[in-house]
């Protein structure tokens, strides 16, 4: 007896979808390499992220994950420098790393397709995958010397694997989801609020019963505890304190002092940081100098200054927080570029955000799966309000924007 026609159609559609996504992935990979080669006719690793090369080079020479041997040994999280290190050691960074980053960007196309299918349907997944493959900002930025393309793919992978936990599964999927979350946190501390939100969603929604949710939550937390705990233990030995990074205090102060908005968001926050340091009084410089070479002590001093400013200026802090949050939501390109580039960026991404918001509202009655993307968005916005976010930092949300925007086009209101 022949297979049921409906099953045959499902298998045929699945095979067709896989081929389409594979084509999109190859196209995304090639386009990213082409854009880097043709449109960015300069050293692809030029700019303010050269410290990644310093850390990777120090590690490759056996000096540990430090900017220089024994100095700034917990400034950055380890995963991206570890990715860069083999190419620095082989002197192939400008070619080899570009190809790897383009490939990671292409993987995000597949991940986006899977998120779209989990949350909506195959048409949504395919359209969202195409949007990520052709995203103008990603085409230019994915192959830059920055951790964003790796981070975006890890965040997307975490969301996809966690969404799969709503169905019965073996123990592998939650462990993989927890590993992806751990690697996300080991890429940048900007995701520190996303991780507990994801774990909370797992306990609340990742299974049809409390025993299954409890089991999934435990298996998600296990690799988090091992991998992140290992990094904290390493830092306790290397810098004298079990911290994720020794720049969180500085980041808080740079984001919350009298000079924070002197350049941001239209210019780089680095310029605001330069003004902040230049304006220090003689007494403040003496206090900072008292930390000596202790990077943990210095970071704690700066963090306390940031907290003091927030307490002393609550209304100003709230107004600034509103600006910081609005910037990524309205698709303002930060740091700003020439007016035509700004207009083009807004013309592409602002409608995407509007369509995504409409689709999210339509999905409110089936809230359990959609609570996870909303939690990721909420955690990002909370981090942005406290610290800041340039456009590159906000790209971790792009797969979710694309999925929801695609669903506004492909799904009927109320349909899942």
C-alpha cells in the first residue's frame, strides 16, 4: 500500500525547503565575501577592535587570554579571541577569518529558518531566512573584526533549541541549548540578562508537565554552570576575583556620567569615554591611580562612580535610558553615517520592526512560545537602558525581527 498522499507532500515540501535554505546559505556566504572584497576596499580588520588581535596573538604565543602577557587578562570574554587566534598564529587573519565569519553568518540563515518554523510555519521560516541572507547591514558587517556575527548565531541557536524543548525530546537538545547559552555569555557580557531570562522561560514553558520542564531546566543549566563556572574560576586565579569581565564597571560609568551623551548615539561611545576620562579631576585621577595594576580594583572604582551618578541623577538617567532604548527600536544607524546611508538603513529596517511588532501582537494569545523572543528583546532593551547599544550590538535581534516580520506577511491573524 502506497504512503498517504499527505505524508508524501510533507516529505516533498521538507526536501524542497532544505534545498532552498541550502541555496540561501551558499548565497549568503558568497555575498558576504563579495561585499568584503569589493565594497570594503581596505584592511577588513582596521579600527577600534584591534584588541581582539592583541588578545588572540598573546594567546597564540602562550601568554594566555590577555592583551599582553600578564596585563588585561579578563578584559574580554574568551570565545571570540579563541576563534581569531588560529588565524593570527597562521598569519591568515585577513582571509581565513573573513571566510569563517561569512560561514557563521550563513549558518544564521538556517537557524532563522528553524526559528520561523518553530514559531509559525515553513513559509515564514523561508522568508525570514531570505531576509537574513540579504540583510544589507549583515552583508557589510558580518565579516568585520567584531564578535557580533558569532554572537548573533549563538543567540539564534539558543532560541531555536529552547523552542524545540516544548516537544518531548531526549537529553541532548537541552544540553545543546544550555551549551549555546553558555557560549553566548562567553562571547560577550552584554547577554548576561538574556541567560537568566532564557532559563526562566525553560522552567515555565519548555515542556508539557512540570517534571519535563524541571528536567529540561536542569539539563540547560548544567553546561552553563560548567562552562561559565570554569571561566569564573580561571579569572579568580588570573585576576583575583571570579568576574565575567573587568570592564563591566567601566562600561557602567561610561554609560552614566556627565559626558555620556556628548557624542553618543550619533557618534561612537568611545568618543564619550575619551571625554569622560579627560574631564576627571585631580582627586579622581588619584583615586583611579591608587588601584595600580589591579584591573579588578580599577573596574570596581569606575563601577561605583557610575552607580553614584545614577543615584544622584535619577531623572536624567531615565531620560537617557529612553533615548538609548529608542535608538535601536526606530532603526537609527549608530554611529551615524551620511544622510543617504541613514535614510536607506531606516527605509529597510524600520518597516521590518513595524511588521514584527504587528505580528507579535497577533501572537499574544499563543503566548508561551512567543514569550521567549519577547524575553530576549526585553533583556536586550534593559541592558541597553543601563549601558548602551550601537547598531552592531542590536543585530542579535535581527533574526527575530525577520521572523516576526515575515509572519506578518505569510500568516493569517491568529494562525500558527
